[in-house]
């Protein structure tokens, strides 16, 4: 029994590690891609149709590849970056590549909802484009950016379960091994409940922060 | 001094070419309050944005204090904009920042040291009458208070010019007058040149010194507020001027007065400035012995004092003395029209 508990604890740690490590990179890349798309769009701060189209195309392609296939495609890159084919660490590149375009899309939506007049007002005050981005755009879209983070984190939790298929470990993998292969319903249920709890906690924290910072 | 020389702004849409601003030339003197009035779509929003180059002209030149705005680099333009404040119809405050932080942002952009910012912000908050609201968020303020924050923010870096983009259009009449009073005050105290665009003639009459009337991208009439009120030349100007009189359509008023007084004469008297303080009508009646009855009156206050329009009736019994009365009134400086 204690061996099982140990396994569950280890799987939980792996899931949490995969989710939050990849979330960190996803948020960084997602915001960067989002800003790039926002400023290059028509009537943007640095309007540039070519860059906008190319980045948009890449984002759309990555978003349309099912995660289970993307993971296999990314294996060589993962090996190059992490030096390993197996384990939680090796799953991170594919998780980040899958989730970044998703989060970038949400950033764009968040940025486009920022009042154009507010941005115009700051331009009129003599702000540089860089100042407009980090002093106006980001703070004014923060609630939407944060809800995007919790949504992305939740997607990542379910991606980590799939990553089990390429040997990343984690709760999804555990549930699959015990539930499907060994027919051990107890471990299956515990794994499932733990995943549900993780998702609930992420959602709760996200909503709480949004409520606290939204002064509209 | 702000000079626009033959400025045009042309937009190309797939179906048509829109001349938003069409060969506009204007000179706005230092320390004056200059109004630009027009219906929506007349091009006045574009004109005001050409001054701080939020919009760039298709042709023509914009000079501020002799500097050609087109020739400035992005960095120089940003520096110039610090000295040109702007306020907006919908205030355009950051909801995520407090009143204090909203005003502070303007100082931050101008690279004012953190130690110096607090004092300056508090001074501005006092100037616009928002003491006690420093740590409120815009969502907790009324429209008038939000505009006061906008004004404080625009004045943060001691600008020489304040641009007002329909600054009172989203406010109720009472708040509008309070904000106009504040702008007037700022103009007097700080000597800032104010350029305001509006579609409300009351706004122009209350605080502007000079006004330009725009229609379809062109300036169709320009002059002192007094002139425009007394002798509107263009049809559109007449509509704006009559919008301030109690009856919206002057011609409607005329027909109804003519119906009520079919005999005798109706005269229209225009009083402006100092002369509206004298008892002219009483004097004329005493001197000529003619009985004059006031049948309609309307007084609007303006920068140059009140502007009064009186409609008077002279009965048939005094018809032969009409010329005497008219001459007497003209000598007093009243503009008389026999209708």
C-alpha cells in the first residue's frame, strides 16, 4: 500500500512540476508573441503586415496540430534541449510549444479590449511605444491576462496527462497504467480526484486574483 | 502660436476618397481660447489631432511656435507632446490606476524624479478641486470628476497648449459649466492657450475668444465670438447661433411674432458687451416718447459680456417715428434690424 502512496505522491509532484514549469515559459512566450501580433496588426504601434501574417500563420498551425501528434513531432527538439527522451523534464518543450500559441491568442484578445482612447491619451502625453506597452497595455489588460493564465494552466494539466503516453510520468500516466492496464480502480479514482482538485485550485486562485485587481 | 497652413487629410477607402480636412488654414494666438465648432463628421476631431500629430496631414504644414511639426523625429515629437496637454470626451483615464497614479503617469512619462512627483500631483489635485479623491479609482468618480482628473493629467507638465476634444459633450449641463469655469480659470491663471472642439454653441459662447466654424472638412467662417454671433454669414453658422437662442429656429419665431402682431413694426435689437448694462431702451422711450414693448428676449453670456437679442414691437400710432427710434438706438451702439 505504501508503495502505491509513494507512487501517487511522485506522480502528483511530476504533474505539478510539468504544469507550472511549462506554464512559466508559456506565459513568457505567449505574452511576447501576443505583443508582437498586437503591435504589428493594422493600425498597431508598429504596423507590419508581413510579420503579422507570418506569426499569425505559425500560431494557427501550432494550434491546429493535436497535442498527441505535436508531442511526437517535438521529440528530437526535446532531446536536444533537455538531453533526455523520458521523464517530466523532457515533456516541457512540447507542452510549451502547444500552450504558447493558445495563450498568445488570449493575450491578443486581452490587448484589443484595452480602450483605444486610453492609448491615444498616453501617446498625446508623449509616451514612447515601449512605455505604452508596459505602462498602459499590460496593466490595463491584466485581469484578462490573468484569467488567460488560469485557463492555460488548466489546459496544461490535461496536456500533462497525455504526455504520459511518451513516458513523462505524472498523474495521467499513473491513472492510465493502473486503471487501464492493471485494473486498479482505487489508484484510478485517486489520480482523477487529484487532477480535479488541481484544476479547481488553479481556477479559484485565478478568479480570486482577477477579482482583487479589477477596479473597473 | 499654432499655425495650420493649407492642411489637408485625405483617407482612402476601397470605395471612395474622404477629405476629412480640406485645405484648412488657421492661426491660433498664444493665451487665447479658440473654439472649433461643427457637426459630427465636419473634420474638427482630425484638425485638433493634427496639432499634436496624433494624425499626420496628407499635405500642408503645422507649425507650433515656428517649429514645423512634420520635421520632428519621433523622440522630438514625444518631447513636444509633453508640452501639449489633451483632454477627451470620454476622459480616457486608466481604470487600473488611482486618481493620483493617473496624474503621476504624465510626470513619469516626462521623466520627472519620483521625489518631485508627489508634491506636483497634490498641487494639481488641489487645482482641479479633487482633494480627498487621490486614492479613488476612476470607476468611483462621476463624469465631471473624471474630466477633472483628465485636466489635471493634461496640465501635469505645465503645457503651453491644452487641446480639448469635445471635453464637455459627455457631461450634463451643470457639470459642463463647472468644467468650463475651470478651463477659463486655468486660461487666466496659467495663460495656457486652449483649443477646443465642440458641437455645442453654448460652450463657444461661454469661454471662447475666437471661433472657427467647420463643415465638410473646411473652415467656413472664422472670427471673434461676438462677430460670429452678431453677423453669422454661413447657413451652418446661423444654425449654431440660433441653437443658443431660446427658440431653436429664428424663422419660426419670426412667423409666430408676425402673426401675433400683424400691425405696427417689429424690430430686432442686438446688444453686446458694455452697452447691455445701460438703460438704453428706457432712455429712447423718454427722449422720443415712443412706446416700445418687448415681445421676446434672449440673453446669452459670453467672454465679452452678455449678448442680448430683443424683439420689440412699436404700434401703428408711432410708425412715423420709427426712423427716429432706430437712429437713436444705433447711436447707442445697438444693432437694429427692422423686420
